C-alpha cells in the first residue's frame, strides 16, 4: 500500500498533462527563435547532413536535464546556489559571467527575431514589436506568481506544433530522409564542425540547466507537501519518477520539433540552392516563394510563439544563476520587494536584450554565434553538474544512477570534443 503522506503530492492523482511541467517547458523553450535560426541554417547549408545529430543528442539531452532537475529536487537549491556552497566562489563567478553573456546575447537575438517575424506577417515596425514582446514577458514575470505563470508557459508549448504543421504542408521525400539518417552524409570541414557545435550549443544550452533546476525548487516552495528529498527521502520514488517522465517527454518533444525545422530547411531551402540563412525570420521569408504562403505563415507564427515562451525562460534563468552566485534570494513566487536582486537581474537582462536590438550590432545575425557561445560555455558547467550529481556530500544517498551518469558524461564529452574540433579547424 502506498503511504500517501510520503508521496510528493500526497497521493493525489493528476491527469497526465498536469504531471508535465518543468521538463516540458524547458524542452519547448529550447526551440527558441535562436534555435530555430540555427536549425534552419544547418538544414539550409547541409541538407539532411545533420538530421542524425538530433537523434544522437536526444538521450544526452534527457540525461543532462534530468540531472539538473534532480539536483534541484534533491537539494532544494538551484544550481548556482549549490555550486557556491560546495565549490570555489571564483569558479562560480566565472561560470555565472559566461552564462550572463551567453544569455543576454541569446535574449537579444530572440527578441529581435520575434519582432522581425511579426513584421513579416503584418508589416510595421519590427523594433517596436520586439520591445513590446520583451516588456510583455517582463511584466508577466514580475506581477504574476509562479503558480499562475507556469500554466501560461505550459500552454505556450503548443506553439511548437506550428513546425509539425509546416512539415505536413510540404512535400517530404521520406525515403531520402531515412537513408540520410542511416548513412549520414557528413562533411569533414571547418564549416561543418562549426555547424555541429552550433547545433549542440542550441540543443544543450546552459540556461536550460538553470531553469529546470530552479523550477523544481519553485515547486517545493509553492507546494506545501513537497520538500527537498534530502529532508523527505520517502518522497523520492514518486518525485524522481515524475522528473523522469516529465524530462523525457519534454526533451523528446523538443528534439522532434528540431528535427522538423532542420527537415523543412533541407527540403525547401537547401534543395532550391538557398544555403545561406542568417536568421529565423529570413528562413520564414525564404519559405514563402518556395513552399507557399501557409508554410511561411506557420513558420513565422511559430517564431513568435516560441519566443514568448523562451524569452521569460532565458531572462529567468539568468536571474536564477546570478542570484545563486551571489547568495541572494530568488524565485518567481516571491514578490519583487522580497527578492530585489533577482528581479533586478531579470529586468536588466530583458532591457539589455532590447537595447542590443537598437545598436549597430545586429543581434539577429548573431543568432548562430550565440549558439556557439552556448556550446563552449556549457562544457565547464556540465562538468561541475556531473561532479555535483555524483557527490554524496551534495546529493546524500540520491546520487545519480549509473545510466544518467554514463549519458551525462557522454553529453559533456560530446560538447567538449565539438568545441575543440571547432577551434582546431577555425580558418581552415
């Protein structure tokens, strides 16, 4: 018989949709406008040559996100809080600084992409649209508590189905696609190496680690039944099972959408010689004459929907990381006056993202390179996460099981090797 007092939700049965939360939102946020641009770029440049990567990264992404969620659920603290407690503060500040830079660049690119996408759909001032989207996301985060804001983010995950619709309205040569997955047409050159790092960087991104761990902590704070597993070990079976299902569903969903975006770019853009794509909006515009108005509209609308999901996740992850690094109170469930530093970073990151769109530096064209920055930044973060997840001092008796350990280290090594290959082939 199950002791309902020792399950994380008191034995309350929930419909399947209600059990999906941090993992689903995190996975969907991974397909942000920056990711859409990167996937479109590699699809346009290499055709089917990188479809295999999405299938390979799927178990790696599931593992590393489950580890980050587990750290949050077991310890009751975010990633940077745990790093500050157990590791050198200098290391923490360096990692936080790299994360801040990568996230702000990513934010700027996503905000700009949303404005450009709406301009494509209805005309008008892209910069005004971009700023309005960013301010809307910021206002919602500041004034709506986490328990009411989380369902909104979950609803926004449905916007990713726009890319399922895009595939359905184009003519896909499935035999060729399946052949390329079995026997990938890999190009051993510098451009392909940079593309691979960019794809890995936008698929396995630092902000996802911070966000998912923080959401597990938020759930502990907003749900009186839930406690950190180190304090309530009898909740572990139900909690870890939920995290496993939530994370697996979220990351499979994320990777399938990534697959569809690359596939769309390969079938429509690469096949017609359009191999140089600079932004997600440019990819959408290129679809119009080649695939028709419906494919264009679905693709462009998807950019806006995913941006509305990803921008608060990016800004929130930045605030969680900075607050943890400096030992400050954090959490979207807190009112601004009780977490001034957290909300200050949230506002700063959002305004910096808007400001970069007003400078001569075009953040839309920086989309691809922001993914590369993420790919390089992720490596040291993942190493520290793997050490934390394996440490009994950090995790108590809930150190990560060997399957997560194997795939987590595989993900870390893959990111490290990809970065080394990129620098080794730079300029060749």
